[in-house]
């Protein structure tokens, strides 16, 4: 079934007008017909089952059939602070981490980042929107503007709370920083510290990982250093592996 996001103010009438890129996507790309069904999410925990009544190239009119509460969000709110990789790897990370259920993505410029400046934030937000629609999520992850590693910690960016209001953290630990140099603690062991937590932040380095100085700073700020095992993973593999394991152990995968 087709899935779209619209703002609550666009969903006040029985008949809903869809225009712009969404209308083009429905009419010209998907080539739907009148009578076809689609699902619209309002980003506030509701979904609307609708039927297509009229189709034009620039607008589509649908009728609301049913409104119902709906949630496909994980009970653990995951923030991914990702060192920006080169090429289009960040596109892939944003898309797949959205599908897995990440709540917030903070692109990081680190000591070893080959990308020091980028203007791709809006592109990543569109990718997150598309991935949310495809995967049936009712909320779109927040994609923050890129920040340097130091800016991330000084002052610390408000992360996630149970109500997603930022500024408060669970228990003692704020999250996990992944390091190839960490030999004593793997992710499975470290996650025992987060049982019962409402939020967790994962720090993933770019190609080459984090420097020793960056890892030390993160640990001083309340993060635990951990490894993802004896094999060296590409940054995009590390991000998706870490999120998947957290979702399996603390969230809703499994």
C-alpha cells in the first residue's frame, strides 16, 4: 500500500488534497487509479486509511475512510552520531538506519573525516522521509545539521529523552562510542549497562574510525567504549550492525 506523510493541518477535512512532489509521485511514478487505497501518517501517532477519488498530474484528491492510532516506533530511542563518510555512503546509512528504527541522526565531522564540509542535509532529510514511508514508520527521524566532534560535546547537543524533549539522559551512561582499539568490551557486554534505558546514543566513526583523543573525550563525557568484534567493519556496516543489535537487545527486533 502507498504510504505518505502529511501535516495534521492538511488532514482536517474529509477530502484531502495532495499536491506537489507527493502528487507527482502518486500520479506519474506509481500510476495509481481511482479507487486505490493509501495510508497517510500525520507524524503524531495517527494513520489515515484513504481512497483515491481524483487524479491529476499536479494534485490528487483522496477521501478519508478511517483514522486510527498507530505506532511502529521502537521503545528504545536511538540517536546515531555518525562520522560523515566519503561518497554516497551517508545516503545509505540514513536510509537503512531509518528503516531499522533510529530516532535521530547527527552527522559528525571528526579528525579523520575526509569530508569536512557538506550541504547534503536536506538530501538526507528527503531520504529519511522516503525510507519512513517505505517502512511504515509514523515518525520521520530528525536529521541534524552536521557538527564537529568538539561541537557535539561542548556544549553537549541535547539528545533524546523518553518524551524526546532533549537535555536529560538515562542513568549514568549517555551512550556508546565504537573503537577498533577496544579489546575488552564488546557491544553485547556493554549493553547490559543500558537495560531499562529509554534512550541510547551510538557514536560511529568515519573511515579510519575515531582518534584516541576523540575516544578519550567521549568516555570522559559519559560514553562507554566498545567494539563490534574482531573484524574491521566499514563505517556503514558498523552503523547498521550496531543499531540492529541494540534493537534486538533493547528494542523491538527479534
